[in-house]
C-alpha cells in the first residue's frame, strides 16, 4: 500500500471499529497482510482493530478460475 491507501484503510477501520461490521475479501493470505499494508505501526493498528472481534472464513478449495482453465486445456 502507498501512504494515501494505507491512511484511507486506517480511517475506514477506525470509523467502523466497535460500531459496525466490515467485510474484507482478499486473495492475499492473512499471514502476509502486515507486510502488504506496510508501515509497521499503522499496519499493527489496522490489524489489531480488524482482528479484535473478527470472524474469519478461509476458503480452502481451488479457485473456480483455475478449474475453468484446466477444463479448457483438457478440451483443447
């Protein structure tokens, strides 16, 4: 994230924290979020607020896009 994107995410998370829900969908594994957000202190603050009372749903199936590509290759 660049500074404006990181600050925007922090503002959104801060405004919603303990008031309402936020749904975040990402293809980046959760273990890489801190590194992806960057700027350690801000990343810590964002993730602390997001993880505090979160419900995490992690999909473990292969993506539909990959399955469709495999079928296309087999039929070719």
